[in-house]
C-alpha cells in the first residue's frame, strides 16, 4: 500500500531538480528581454550568451555543485559537507563559465580556499549593504533533498549554502522559505488534490530569523496579490522570489490536465521578463516538487542539457535524474 506514496515522493524529488533545470533552459533565450503576451516561449536557446536550444545556464551549473555532494553522500547519510559544495563552486568559477553573476564572481574570484568562502562572502556583503543578487536562490532547489523529513535541517542548510556567496539576511530568508516549500511539496503533495503554494510558503515563516519574519510575510503577500509583471526588474533576490511565486499562484491549474500547470506557470515566469532564466529556474524547483518529473514534457526533456563546468562532458536530463536518485538512496 505504501509503494505509490514512495514512488510519488521520488517523482516529485526528481521534479524539483528537473523542473528547475527546465525553467533555466526555457528562460535562457529570453534573458534581459520582456517577452510580450503573444510571444512564443520555448527552449529556443540564443539569448545574451548564445545558449544552444535546451541548454541550461549558470543557475543549474551551480545547482549541480550541490547535487553532486548530495549524491556522493547518498545512503551513507550524515551531515552535508558544505565546504565540499563551496569547493565545487570554486572549481566551476575557475573553469571560466560563460555567465556568472557579479556578486557570485566577486566572492568566488576572491579566494581559492573553500574553507574561507563563507568569511569572504560575509565580508563582501558587509561592503555591499543591502545590494543583494539572486544567485543564492537560483540554485537552491536541490537543498531540500538533503533531509526531506527534517525541516530545521533543510532550513539551516539552505542558509549555509546561500551564504557561501550571498550572505545577506534577505537571501538567507528567501532560500529558507523556498527550500522548505520544496521539501513540503515533495513530501506532502498529492497530484489528485489542490495544493496551496502560497500557504506552503507562509508556513515556513517560523523558520525565518525573527528580525525579518514580518517583512517577509508582507513580501509574500505582495507576490500573492501580484500581478507577476510588477516584479520586473528581478535581479534582486526579493523581486526574483516574488516574481517566481507570483507566476505560480497567478497561473490557473487546468481542470482537464492539472499537471500542465508546471508548463503554463514556467511560461508565465519567463513572461515576467528581465532575469528570465533565473525566475523560471526558481519557479521550476517548486513546480516540479509539486507536480513531479512526470509532468515535464518529453520535448523539453529530450533537448535539456548543459555542463558542470566549461570544457567538461555534456550532462543530460537522464544524468540529472540519476544523480538525484543517488541523493535519495536513503528513502
């Protein structure tokens, strides 16, 4: 009697990673543009960095630095090696990626020692004030898979991983809320029942530091009220978070095929405009966690690809699934 539940959980865990990568590749060709309501949105590639059709960007490249550590940990369990994640980030930056965010670059190019990374990130943030990019949030989808039944552990890990490059309280809060929502969706979502995305986000507010909890409660309500297009530009972590959530909750769930909501909401996330790949990558993590990898269209899955680091072998959807399954081998 429990097999369908377990199978559904694995499908949704796979969906969190695959959905984020698909959102990234879908938005890649439209980055720094504002697609109109009549524009066709598809994995066309191109864009500011000349991506191939279906190719993911730095969002998923950095997410792979997290997934690889979780997969290596596998069934052995135990603490997640945050320093190993930092080492993966440094190796990625050193490979000369086509795209790397300004704040991410400033931190990762300031040291080659992963044990120093958190301190370098904190020092950078002290000098930058409240100027905070969305680079921590864009890669957070895999974090929830580290402890699907331990919300406090996931929240702590979400904060630690974002702080490797984005140490501001707003980045930590955004990653804690989004990672907890992904965890909840993977563990609790039922494809046959309604799922309240906004409530799932709100229910994680107790995990946010008390000093900014009230502020984030207001920010979440602004996103729910929308419309999504008001959260443009969205290079800031707050507006990226709001754009992703707003696109999800303002996209109707089709009555005839509810799981099509994943595709429709990702298209809506790209239509918000500006940092399209990142907003869609953020949205895709939560959408995939709710609807599962089975909701990802075959035509997206067949062209989805990218690399861990420049010059390394191509990684495809099947490889992402295998890595995710290894990280879940204890379930």
